C-alpha cells in the first residue's frame, strides 16, 4: 500500500484554511488539525474539515496523568477523527490507560505515540536531561509504547528503519520532517525526502509548507503523491 500524504492545517485562521480544504479535495487524503487551530476553533472545526471528505489526524500530543489522558481520549472519540496523538514520554501507565480508553470508546481510532519531536536534536535532548541520541530515545519510547498497547507512532523518518526492525509488521509509522528536494527545512532538524521516507517504511508522511506556500498547492501535493507512488 502506498505511503499516504497528510497535510497539516497550521494556518492562523479558518478563512486561510478553507480555500486549501476546497482546492485539495480529492487530492490529499488526510488533514492534520493541531493545537493551534484546535485551541482557536475547537471541535466544530474538526467536523468542518471532516465534512470536506478528509480523514482527520488530530494532533494534540496528550500528556498528563493516566486518568486525565484516558478521559480526554474518551471525550475526543465522539469526533470524526481517524488518528490521535499522545506523548509516549508520559510513561507506561499513561499509555496503557489511553489505549484502553481508545479501544473502549472508538475501536477504529488509530492512537499514535509521539516519540521525539522532529525539531529536537541531540543537544536539545541533553538540555532536558536525556544523554542519549534522538535515535536511541525514539527506540526506547517506541518499544515501551508498543509494550503498553500502541500500534502506531510518530517519529522522524530517520528512525523509521530501526522501528520497522524492532516492532511488529503492522505498526503505523507517521513521519513529519519530510521535505521534497530543494525545500527549506524550516524548524525541522531531522529530515528526509518523501521517496526516501516511503522506502524506509513510513505509512504516512506529514508535509506542510512545501504545499501550503506553493504557488499551486494542488500541483505540489500531486508531485509528492506521485513521488510516493513511484517509491
């Protein structure tokens, strides 16, 4: 199955997002709603995105005590979403509670464990008390999350190969930090091209500004999808 493209709607207003939603209908299968727009516009915005026919990836990176995260997963399960993120750094008990809530309230929801943010490099990790490399920390958190019941993870494409070797075959691996050749890396520290990410084993890639800031967003998205299909 070809690697699928997710577009993050990281724009400041609904008025800026709506033309993209309309223009990319039938081209991009997934839209990601993150903290910025969810905080500003709430659950109605999630429903509006879904009404355009997109599968919705709600990227809130939940991280709290186990009961709070479980209750939040339960509350969000009423929304038309297909993916939801939690931080694996919340620990084994939190992940277990989140997975149990997901299975009970929305069995078809793909819960994803965020490992190490793609904006973080080795020096950033050391600054928060983790002496290991990003790759080592990603593997540690993913193995813990997998043992706790997660069947999907968010990681840099640079770590996909290792997770493919270490985890079960059906695990979903969603990778930000993907940039077409020649595109600006922005705030991403660990990046890879769409084709390379697909060959490494990403099931989904997240690409934003190379599409949203393109002169022709549809053509930019189509080029990435074609690259994924060829890989």
